[in-house]
C-alpha cells in the first residue's frame, strides 16, 4: 500500500465559495456515512483481489515445490489450507457481488456492505498469512509476491472502518 499516500489535512479559517459546496450544508456527516456504504464494498473487493493473488501464487508454488520427494501440495497440511482459501474466496465473492448488485439497484446496503467488507478483509488477512506459510522461507522474502499481499492485507481490516466498527454497524442494524 505504499502508493496510498497518508497525510494530515488542516483546514484553518478556510473559506470556500458556496458554488464549491459538496452536497447540502449541515449534512456532511450523514453524506460521509452514505459514502462509506459504497466504500466498504470497494475495500471488500480490494481484499478479494489480494486474496485471489495470494491463493493463485500459493497454488502454483505448492505444486512446484518438492520436499521429501513430493510436491508440498500433496501434504494434507498444505492442501487443507488451499481448500480453506478457495472456500473463503468464493464466500467473499458472493457476499460482495450481492452487496454491489443491491447497491446498483438503489437499495440500502449498510448492513450487507459491512458484512461483506468484514468477511472479505478478515479472510484476506488469513489467506495472506497462509500464503506466506505455504511459501516457507521464500514467503518472507521479496522473491515472491506473498510478503506484499501479507503487508497489504492488514489495511483492509482497518480502512473504511475497522472490523470492530463493522460489528457495531451490523449488530446495531440487526437488533433494531
Ligand atoms: C494507509 C491508510 C489508508 C487509509 N485510507 C482510508 C480511506 O481511503 N478512507 C477511509 O475512510 N479511511 C482511510 N483510512 C483511515 C481508517 O479508516 C482509520 O484508520 C480507521 O477507520 C480506524 O480509525 P482510527 O485509526 O482513528 O482508529 P481508532 O478509532 O482509534 O481505533 C483504534 C482501535 O479501537 C477500536 N475501536 C474504536 N472504537 C470502537 C468501538 N466503538 N467499539 C469497539 N472497538 C472500537 C478500533 O476497532 C481499533 O481496533 C486509512 C488508514 C490508513 C492507515
């Protein structure tokens, strides 16, 4: 995520012409929350992309890497990790597609978008972690892409609202 520049913005006595007002005056907070509904689907999609990259790299490596005379993919300890990865990717993709489909149809996706973001990002961290593990020592080096997936995955459980905040949003809505 090195291309994602993070900096402090300061607005001190900053006057803006009324023609440049975004949305309605006094509605900024509500408007920001509405933006988050869509933003969360985007972060979920970002998570899914990282997960797929980590899974594909792991699948390839597990078939190529030979230890004890066999490709490591033939060891159940590795193949079960790949099975979990593939399943969580499918589940994330379905949640994200449903959220995006409903949003495109003008429906409110506050709860579902939070669910999709939380599930896809938490799965992503787990999948990226397993990808490094499957690559063994090489997974920790820059020779393979999985160390980057591992670093990048963590932002997804934080940006556009942490996992804890998604749980606040989901529980508040289901308990209404
Ligand atoms: C590289 C980078 C890029 C970013 N890009 C974006 C972006 O594009 N868009 C965007 O919206 N944000 C972005 N963010 C900011 C991100 O959304 C915030 O960091 C995030 O929302 C968490 O807020 P905070 O850092 O103030 O953490 P805090 O609010 O201080 O939270 C600290 C911890 O306390 C927990 N916590 C806080 N309140 C509660 C609560 N009520 N119940 C339970 N636990 C709680 C949190 O879950 C977290 O574990 C980015 C951050 C980074 C690092």
